[in-house]
C-alpha cells in the first residue's frame, strides 16, 4: 500500500515497525526511492532480491543515519574516506570500503567490500533511526527498469506487494555517486550529483572514473547489467544535427531539453539545465513507454556537473547511441 506521509511521521513509524519485523519497505531518499530491509537480517535482504528479480551477485547499498554505524559496517576507515563522510554526508554519495565480517554476504553480493551512504532525506533518516538498524536498499524498481523518482513509480512496479512511504517527488533524480575508497586513486563506479571534482577537492586525492566494464570485466557488479531501460527502442544522440534529422525522418517520441519543444508533438521535456534533466529523466523514460508511438529519441545534455550522470544513464538505457561526440 501507499502511505502518504504528511509530516506527522505516521508512515515512517509504520515502515520502521515493518523493517524491525523483517519486512521490506519502499521509502524516499533525495536521489531515488529505495526498497529497504534490515541490513543484518539475511532473510529480509533475500526478499529484496526476490521482489526485484535482482541477480544475487549485485550488492546493495547500506543506508545509515549516523556515523556511529560505520564502525559496525566497515573493517577500517582510511583518512580520505573519513573526510568524504564528514564533508559530503548526508548526501548522494556511496562509499565502498572493506566490510566488517558482520555484514551479511548477501548484502555484499559475496564481495569483501560494502557500500554505505547517509541519505539527505528527513524520512529516510527517521526511518533508519526508528528501525534502529542500518537499511540495505537498492533502487525500488524491478531489475532493469528506470529507477523510481516518485511513489507512483514504485507502485507501478510492485503494486500492493510492498509498503510504500510516499514522500513526494525526489530532489536529485539519479542514483548516488558510487566511489571505491579502498585505495588511491579513488575509483568512481557510478556518476551522480556528487562530482569527481567534489571528491578530489574534499580528499585531495586523485580520482579515476570507471563507469564501464574494462576489457569486458566489470569492476563493479552493476556494470554487467543493462539498466534504466524503457520497453520501446531508445535512440540516444550525441549531437544536434543527427538528432534533428532522425526526428524529422522517423517521427519518434522525443525526450530532450525544453529548447527542443518544437521538434515533435510527442515531446517530453528535460527542463533547462542538467539539474532539471537529472530530476526528470527517469519519469520521462517511463512516460515515453506509455505514450502512443513505437520508438523514442533522446539527446544528451550539457556534460557538466550532474549532466555527466544524466548522459551516462541515457547511454545505459539506450538501444542505440548515434551521432558524433
Ligand atoms: O541513490 C542510490 O544509491 C539509491 C538509493 C535508494 O540510495 N540506491 C541505489 O542502489 O541506486 P542500487 O542497488 O540500485 O545500485 C547500487 C550500485 C550497483 O551498481 C552495485 O553494483 C554497486 O552500487 N555496488 C554496491 N556495493 C558495491 C561494492 N561493494 N562494490 C562495487 N559496487 C558496489
Ligand atoms: Mg538500481
């Protein structure tokens, strides 16, 4: 069921009770909605994988409300990781470090490391606090589908099977930046609203971006799977000329920044900045699937700040990527 939170925290308290009883609860974070369970309850975490249809080797992010929990999740915390926690949490950044042996293997997808983040959302923080335990949570979508940026999206994927805390539309709209902080250089496995420059300036350490499998070998299990994909074929364009030609010839559903509103009468806007595009992209992909039309065309946004993450998600959702750099 969808429980609409109006600030009274009634839904959050109900959700926390369910988590304590080993059940799964969908909740809002600042990035996307999460599908959470008690991170130390193996059975509960198994239910997340079952519900999502998620491959067992793809690890989950553990959400915390206080730095105290890091001692119970990580084996050791190097000084550069400590700086990120102090300066960038709560926020859209998941930090990978060697895991404490008490973190169940199912949470880690069998890896020796664990990803942890402190979300910047009042309901998420209260949910963890009232549950009294860290919450393991992937995005609250069926595996392969676009991540949910509203409670309605979660309901579309799971219906009545899951208790959903409705906290309205999320702020950021793309998932957290994932950084591997086990060694220097730091490695970014997923781009997000916390940028490589933010991490470099906070830690004073070099940062490498590894968002694609190298030589076919994924560094992060998440790289092995197609993501965020609508059901209809999605053509993603790198440049305007090729994009406009394609739209003229094929008359697709169009997902693009507002300035292109004139190109099609089946137009879904990505707003007027990379920040707008991040908050609108997943809803746009879901809405395009529901519209009349067989194919979708989208054009990449300005590759600055969170725009890099938007373009990466578009590429991973794409059936075809076309046009020049
Ligand atoms: O913003 C977010 O991060 C959202 C909200 C709910 O917090 N969560 C989310 O989780 O996007 P999920 O499960 O959809 O994505 C987690 C990503 C996956 O690509 C996974 O492979 C990677 O993080 N990951 C998690 N633990 C890892 C580890 N120990 N080593 C390498 N990659 C890891
Ligand atoms: Mg996900």
